[in-house]
C-alpha cells in the first residue's frame, strides 16, 4: 500500500506562515508544499483567500500527479490510499488521469489494484470508498472501508492516549464486515518502533477473538440482512467515538462457505448466548 496526503499540502502547513519557521524557507518548499494562507481552514490566519473555492494551482496539481504516478512506477503498490482534499473540484481531471495511469500500469503488471478515496473524490464504481473514523448504517453492494485509530484522540503515539476498548473495536469491526466493509486499523508506534503495552493489549485481545471467530470474518460476505437489534449505528465520518451500548438483541450476520454466522455484540456470562 502507498499512502498520499500531498493534496492538502497546498494549504495544510500554512500555520507556519505566521511565525519564523521552515515553512517560510524556500529550501523546504518541496517538503511543505505551497502552504497557502487560508482563513477558512485556519481562522487564526489573517487572509481573505478561500482555497476550497478557488482550488489548487495548476502547478500544484501537476506536481501532485507526477509524484503520485512516481509512487506507482517505483513501488508497484496493490493499493493507493488517499487522504482528504482530493475531492476538491480542482483535482477532478487529475484524478481521472491518475486512475487511468494506475489501472493501466496494473494491467501491464498482471496485478489487481485499487484506490481508496474519501468523500466524493471518485465515482462510485471506480475505487473503494473510505470513511474516516466512521461507518455505514446499512449494507453497501460495493466493498467499502473504515479507517480509524486504536486511540480516540490520536493517529500516533502520544502520552496519555485515550485507547479504545478491545471489545468496542471488535464490535465496530463485526458491524463493518457485516455491511460489506473492511477495517483499516491504525496503531502508532513510539519513536524507537516499539508499541506501548496498551497497544499490545488491545491487539492481543482482538487476535484472541479472531482465533476463535475468524471464519465468520475472513473471506466472508454479507448476508441479505446485516443486522438486527435496537442499537443503531450513526452513519458518517468521525462518529466512531460515540458511545454505543449494545444489547444481547444486537446481532450481526455474515456468510462464508455456505454457513450463516450470527455474532452477538453483547452477552452476559452464564447466558445461553456467547460470542
């Protein structure tokens, strides 16, 4: 997988324009990008420019396309993951050019590949739709994805991370798979490459659950009904930290090798229902 966040470099580092920083040094322009001042994204910056409305410059768009195609040629990734802002109107013709280039190169390699996108960047059948820190309310006939982090407050390792409970991640994971989705879970290591004990505990418990229940997940497909029960999933971006109180009536369904799997999202010890 290759990941690119360069689209938003058009403005994302513009906070550095307000003080003496490397963002203002032409030597680092290739690294930070144009960093155009835009008060729409950073209210503390005094600017009348509206980057969202005007879009990126042709220079930046051509640079973005060249760099992204270079990733394809250099690493032959099976998946190219884009963060946001490629959905901006100025990127539309360049997105088409990139998809054509990438998919044609993959055909030359004899390899199946795909693109991850957010919001409405690509057409419905052209790539895999990704929801950041959120889910869908129902089954989607096309494969989709949730990307989220093991911590509620951070995408990387920070002191005092607010870690999600393993059972909460598992419940979200099961809900996503039952609706034809996949889960991309981010875990941020420390500077020396080690994971914290909290990270290890969460991943270990998820792994233990998967050892028992993996056949209901790996290679599975959604059933004609994804879910039943009183607890509703709020659809959309940045909803995964909302509390969900599941009951023993909340069940998710998957199919695999002709078998129907019913996964109960909450249960009591000693009851006749178990995960």
